């Protein structure tokens, strides 16, 4: 290996990245070091290192990034209540910058000249990986084999693997699947027809709603400064919050989404997503904000949410605009502490109670009973002032 340049490969152990590993050696004469990220996808990673080494890697890193993922990426994003195109909880998008960050760290540690990834030339992930790498280490070369090689079909990949002795495993999966502790996404197969209902195999983290329990379940989530810290009074680390809520919410079929979205590269794509824990946390957090976040602070935060969601979706996590928006979001969360009680039933989560020591809700003001602190007569002057511009406009338009 003396004199060979090193490349760090984002490696899953599947057909694509196994072929890439060997292709980097055959086509470019690189020394390849693989990195596999454990983000809570619940795959069996025991065989990944032996397979990488057997395929020619000189080192194989298996990185447990679960706690960092939950604490430094999922939770900051969930503080925002941001949804891409008003629906998608950004499960794949928010994982890519962390993977890229670890690839860069290992590249620097190993003295590598380049980083390689297995994202295709049609998707968003190529953009997310490469923007993150450029933000963290612009001196590193990025290799994207799907934009360079001529292995453009599953048959061609399989033939290459057989030629070079790459061990293959049979798979009945007909979806392109991405999973981590926040979500699982499905693309391809029958989903390429937007009219076709997803098949049962597109359920992994959630049960079909028809199979969910016939009795509701009540849970209480405790928040501190916008982050969930406890479930039913049991305090946990962010990772354990996510894993526990995935089981609880998944059992009730909560968090399924079927949508056609707009990829950053310009095409529309249909995806099915499962986000059980993220959906419950989104609903609970948004509800808690209703009791303890000032109206205008909430409105100000809301104005940036489409741009914040797009920044994450499009790969700009490590950008000045995302960091500036995060600072504003985190400022709004300083008083978002308390508890939300939720009812989970047949694919839905309803907030049924909320409490905050920082509550701005005043029962005396809101009551329909007699109130000593609010004079109904004051509303007349308020309405008169609010109507000044409307009355002026009415005089000019003369609608009737």
C-alpha cells in the first residue's frame, strides 16, 4: 500500500457500496478505508467489518453515532417545528451532515486525500454529503462513482461483484430503504406510480393502523427548553427518548406519511415515510409552545421555518444561514419547559393536557365567568383602532 492515496468510503455493506469499494481499488488504485455509521437503524452490523476487509479495505470503522445524532441533530431540528413542504420531518436529510462530519474527521485522522459516497446522480444525498464535506474540509476531494462509472444497472453491478469475488447476499427487498432512529423511508417499486397504494412491506417501524390496538394509550412527555427529557416521569438521554417513543408510537401505527415531494435537484419523487417518535414529539412540542411561547415570538419563528426546513433538506446544515436561524429558534425555546399528556390511538396522537411552570395562560383572563382583571368595555376602543385602515379602505372601494 506504500505510496497509494487513501480514500474514506461511506460504507453500508450492501451491493452498491461493496462494488464501489472494489471499483476504487481497480479504477483508481486507492487504499480504501470504510466508515459505517450506526444511527439507530437497527441493522446487524456485526458482519460489516469482515466483509469490508474481505473486499479489500485496509481498515473498517463502525461508528456508534446514535447519541450524537439524537442530541445534536434530531433535537435541535425538532425545536423548530419545521416540516419540509409542510409535511416531511426531514428524517434522511438531518442524518447526512453527521455522517459527513464523521467521514471528514476520519479522513483527517488517516491522512486521506478523498471521500467517496454511494449516492446516485439523481438524488438529494449527493448534494447533502458534498455540501457538508465542502463546508468542513474543502481541501478534500469527493468521489461520486455513480456520476463516473458505467455500471448503471443492477445486472452490471452484480456482474462486477461476481467478477471480483465480492460476496453477495440474496434480498427480496424491492424498495430503496433508508432507516435511522428518526425514520424509515421507502422509494421505488410500486411507489413509482403515485396512484398505487403502498404494499404491506413498506411498514417496518409502525404497524398498519388496522392492526393497532383497539384501546388508546396515554403518555406524558416532559420538556426542558424545547427538548424532550422524560417519558411518563422517567428521565432519559435523547437517544433513549427516541428509541422508546419509536416502540410506543409504532405500536399504535403513528407516523406514516405518503407524499410526492420536490427534490433539490429538480424532479418530483414519491416516498413513504415512517417517523413514529418524531411525529409524537412534534405534536407534543408544538402543543406545549401554545401555552408558554409568546404570540409574536411564535409568529417570528414561524416566518423562517420554510427556509430552515429547506436548508436542512437541501444539505445546508453547516451553513451560516442555518446556524443563524438555529440561534433564533433556540432563543424562543428558553421558556418551553413543562409536560404534555397525549392520547395515542389508531395512527393519531392527540394532546389532551399540558402544563408549564412558564405558562402564559391565565385562566382568570380566559374564563367565560365573571373576571375582575378584564373589562369588556376596553375591547370597543381596541376594535375601533384596529378598524381605522379597514374603514378608510371601505370608503375608497365602496363595495356596495
